[in-house]
RNA sequence: GCCCGGAUGGCGGAACGGUAGACGCUCCAGACUUAAAAUUUGGUUUCCGAAAGGAAGUGCGGGUUCGAGUCCCGCUCCGGGCACCA
C-alpha cells in the first residue's frame, strides 16, 4: 500500500496518497445519521485567473486539520468546497476577449481544483457546488422569488453609485473612498431603477441574534455598528407659516428640546422649496446645486467644516413656543431618520460647530461639570433651562429627562418614541451579464390583473410596480416550475452604457409573449402563441450581485444534486448549520450580514430549523510578504503555493502555514522558516523508517517506553487534541516537535507510542502520516483509526522542580517530590547553599508556598 | 475624531498572576566527511565576570501584589474598522 521509496520522497508519497484517497473515496461524507455530525466550512473561493493565493491554504489547512481530527473522533464529517463563480473579473475578461465568461470561469475552476487537490484537503469532492450552475442558481432564484412574494423585494428609483468605467451600479459597501472597490474607478451618484431587498425589516433580529454567536468580538461589533440601532423620538415642529404644516425630526436626545436654537434639513429634503422664502431663493438654489455636485469624496474631505444656508422660514419649538430658524445644510443626510434635525448646539458637537460658524445662539440644557471649557457637552449631567409651565426636566439626569419628555410629547401628540437604524435596504441589482437573472417579468396593469385572476398565479404580498413614460408596470414572479431562468447567449458582453445590462440588448429574450401559469415565453417579435393567457411581458434585464449565491451555499452542500429542494428536509435537520466557519475578516459585514438575513428569512419560511447560519466563526489572519507588507504583484513579494509544494511538499507547506503563528494573527511569510518544518518531517521519517525502507528497528511491540517518553506521549496527546479544538495549531506543532526530539534520543520506543504519535501528526501532515502508518503494517486510512486517548493520571509528575525565591527573586531551585509539605520545603530552602547569603541573619516575615511550583520567602 | 486589536531576543513566536524567551529560524563552535551538503553535539536577550555567580530586561510612566509580559490607571507608536447616522 505504501510507496517504495527509501527516503522522504514527498512528491511520490503525496501523489500516492492523494490518489489513494480519491480512489477509495476516503473522505466521502455519508448520510449515516446515526453518528454525530460535524460540519466544518470554508468560505468558498472566487476562482480568479491568478490561481490560489497563499491565504487560501492558510484557512483551508486549518479547517482540514479540524475535519481530519473529527473523522478520527468518529464523527460523520461534512467538509465541502465549491465556487463562488459569478463575478466581475470574469465579465471584464469577456468584454475584453469576447469569449463567454463561462469558459474563463471553467478554466479558472479547473486550476483551483487542481491546486486544492495538490494540497491534500479532505474535501468531499462529490459535493462541489458552483453558483453559476443553473441547477444551483435555480435555488438562488427560488429564494429571491420567495423574498419577492413575501414583500421583501421591491424596486425603487434611487440615487445609486454609478461607475462609468465598470458601466454598472455599485452597492454602498462596494464604494471605498469615492471609488469602486473593484478596480478603483471613480463613481458618481445617479438615479436608477433598482431592485432592493428589505433587509431593514430584519434589523432588530440581525442585531439581537449577534449576542449568542461564538464570533470574534470585533466582527460582532462591526455588524452592530453597521446595523446602527439608536433609540430616540420623532418630534413634530409646527411651522411658523401654518399653511406649510409641520416638520418632523428624529432625535436621540429629546431631553435637550429646550436647547434647540435652530433646525436643519438636508438639501434634498422635499420641504426645501416650500420653506425657502423669496429673499433666500437664490442662496438656497446655489447651495443645493453645490451640495448635489459634491461627490462623496469631497463631502467626506470637507467633513471638518460645516456649511449651510438659511431657508428664510422658522418653526415653533413645541416645548417653549420659541421661533427657531430653519437652515439647510449638508451635514444632515436625507437617507437617515427624517432628513431633518433639531439642532442643539449646547449638547451636540456638530451643531455647536455650525452654530459657531453662523453665529447662532447656544443654550445649555445639561449642566457641565465645573471647569468644563469644551464645546458641546455630550456627557450625562443634570438638566437645566428645561422647564415650561407644564413640565420641568431640571435636575434630572439624561435618561430620566428623556423618559419624562417623551411621555409628555406622546401625551400631547407632538411626538413619539422611535428607533432608527443606519442599516439601509440592500441594493440587489447589477447591470451585468454574468450573474443570476431575476425570475421576474414586467407586465402592464391590465395584464397583471388578468394573470393574478388565475388561481395558480400567486399574488405577492405587496405588488411591485414602477412607472415609465406615464405607464405603470407590475412585476410578476416566474412560477417555480419555470426555474431556473437561464442566461441567454449574447453577442456582446459590453454593457449598454445607459444603466442597463447586456441582457437588455437581446430583443428576443427581453420582450416576450409570456404565460403566467407555466412561465413559458416566446419572442414578442413572433406571433402570439395559441391560448387565452398569453400576455406581453418584458423580462427584468438586471442580474443579481455576487453576494446572492454565497448567501446560502452552505445549505446546498447538504444535498447538492437535489432537483426538487434546496436540500432534503431530513438532511437539513441532521446537518443543520456549520459547526465551524473559517474565512477572512474582510467579510465581517457584507457576506456575513447578508447570509444571516437570508438564513433568517429561510428560517421564517420553515426551510431551516436554526435561526442563525454560523454559530462559530473564525477569521484567519492575513499572511504578509517577507517584507512585512501586504502581498501584491507590484511589490513582488507574493508567495506561490505551487512552487512551495514543488520544493518542500504539501505536508511541509501545511505545517509551516500553521506553525507561522496564531491562526488569527497577521504574520509575515518567511521562506527560510519552512526549512524548519521540512527538517522536522525528515526527522520523523528517519525515526520511523529503517535503512531498508521498512519500519525502523528501534520501534517494536516488545519495546518498553522510558518513563519520559511515556509521560510525553500522554502530554502530547492531550496538548495536540486541546490545541486543535481551540484552533491553536502553532503550539500543537511545537509539542509534536518536542515529542520527536525526545523520540530521537530514546534508545527504543513501543509500537503503540509510535503509532499514536502518527495519528496526532496525521491531521497536519496527512500524506507522511499515511505513508508511515502503512509502512508499519497498519491498514489505511489513518484518519479512520480512533483518536488516541491519554490517561490524566500519567500526566502527574512524581517530582517537580520547586523554585525558591527570596523577596520575589529567584535564588535557586530543587527537585522535590510532588506532595511536599510546606515545612519540608522551607527546610530545603534553608539548606540550599545559594539561598544562605540571602537568609542569614534575616527573619522570615511571610512564606508563600505554591506546591510543586514556588516557595517565596519574604524577609526583612 | 470615534471604536477595536497589537507591541516580548537578530527574526516568527511560547508563557493557569509563579524560573520570561518553549518550539522553530538565523548565527557561532565542535563531530562525521578528502570536501561540501545532509546529519549530529553544544552555544546563542543584554551587561559585568575566566568561572561560579550577579545585575538589568517583555513599547513608555505610574499603581495593585509576597510575586506582573499577564491585572488597574495614564501615555507613545503600529495595524484594522467606522466616519457629519442627529
């Protein structure tokens, strides 16, 4: 079964065992539901043209170790991989070459698959998924269809980030510093019709769910900040001109209402034209124009200085009847709250800055402590200047004052409690070819009603419509039976440039005769097919963003070929959600938030049992180049997995990646460091293989281990197991090195000990471990042998080195038996020659004795 | 500006509040070899010392403690995230 080589020929060994695993389907997951399950998931890669980056095998090796460890612990392990294969680079490549993005994507996947297989990962390759496969995205479309039917998807004409270079719309989070995250192109605001998912409907649950997740705190905090829940009140300010009605504002500090000296509305606020008086007309117009022309880059750059213009109108402060001027300023955003605020310069630094700039009055309504000489006072303190004949907040702390004034406002119907979120609805459409087509057609109102009059055609909870050229169009979801809706072939991948995808340029696909019950379609250029129900329809030309396919892929692995469901009910119940999810921290908000949203929705539908998709999450740290800088082609500091494997083998690469430092840490790649683990593997080989290639003669069933080896065996089993469970692979490896160093010095070692160590090594360096296991006559695969156990009783030392301290300074040590009483320990210390000079003539004030560790004598 | 995380030998990094520097890299010296590589033995925080040993030492300044890399307070620097969210 083993190879024939006499020395550590890692190429031969690794190729041999990889083909063994493949032939024997060693890591094929069974659906034997009698065994405990363990589902360990990697973030599946986007198969880029540049191949695997060294960061991929880092996280993937970690999960592979865990997977192999769980196999050995008798678990039914699910450890799958797949491809997040829709994406912009493939489309850009298609635009450039004219070749179908599928071809490029397939070639890249082939390369990725080859590279991952060369790393010897224990994936169940029969469960591979590919987000671009129609059998896969059928279910992405199915989930979207459900979202649509449940009123969680809608279209909206909204200002979005338009990138003229990419000729597409980008989501807020895809725009970094006023440029596209992909390609770093300039972007601008444009109003376009877009599909939007109502993720804000889940804001509270997305926030609340975080607290029970075993995730890095930093990631939880980032999601928390992103969701951005804040409690406050909406308050109505009557406008001075009663004909104009009232202005609704949101504040988190209703307690400071008495300190409101002016108000601000966003430049885009719908009331601006009405509020603007004739005298101010020109100034307001000019200001609005400047604000609209500002790119976000400028807006953030100019964040320091506040600007604004007086509208000419005033409002009445509901608590004291004061006239307050209404200003227009771009430090208030239309997209948050009501797009209007009451400004309280005494308690808000932004308002303070603005008031100073425009010489507006400032009233403090919270008493700052004596000696406070800053601007706005935002801390807690007693309220002042906050009373009218009906209510007084004076003397109350912030929380109590908020409560009191809110009750008062609600009683007078002047305002109400309100919770606001920073989280916005999710912009879900892209003007691209290479994405999932929306399973949606647009029909006119009359046809919509005709279609819905058929009992087979389900009516969405909330109709989705839009108006164009004076006509209203309504969205109809394709029936489930018509899924998947495939991508049509196109002649050009070039976007139309007017905000529509290349799909809009295929008349026979986009304009159709449509049958709302069956979802069948025929080109509108042809004759209307026979039958009463055929209506004219226009397909949705947008496609879904790349996040769509990655929102639910972990569910498809459970049952990847199922033609009639996301996964079989029984399998969903058995496998549930991943027990461990490992991937980069760059997905802390986007992917992980979107996937949680979809999962919660699927939970509501009854598709999945658990409310959260990823109970335990871990981020592997970034591997930097040798120079300590981020790896990049331009810096020329990129480590290539292929060449490392060629030189040292996969086992050495895997071991080194794990030995580099803590998994979560950012750490530099050191090409010389790999020599160390390579030597270690060679040393293991030499200890296990004799000159004839058979088992090393010093290992025998008859041999007795030295007490040191015996103890170290148990110690190592304990440490390696504990470390794997805690994902501390670097210290697990040093423990194995310690063990092998001891092995090397031992004259003989028992077969049992030797085999147990191989099992510990197997998750880390599986090829070498399998090889040595086989050479010692054990049946493969080593990953099926039950994980060795340690005896805690063997870990207890009979003797321990007791350290003597005088006044906290180490002055000597001595080997003593473990249960030594304190009096004897003190005796030993007094007799110790090195302690004599420090104890002579001194009286011992205090004795601290930690048995087996330390004896500290405090003298004067 | 706000919120996190980090700082330990020449380097990557170890250290339940209990001998700081495990393990590995680098470097030095010895063995083996005609020689080199590989292997192997020993050394490798700094300073004083021939040695025994002593002193200092975990970014900086304080504190708690018999004892602090570890806990607390105040800084510096580096990295990451957010950024007018009312």
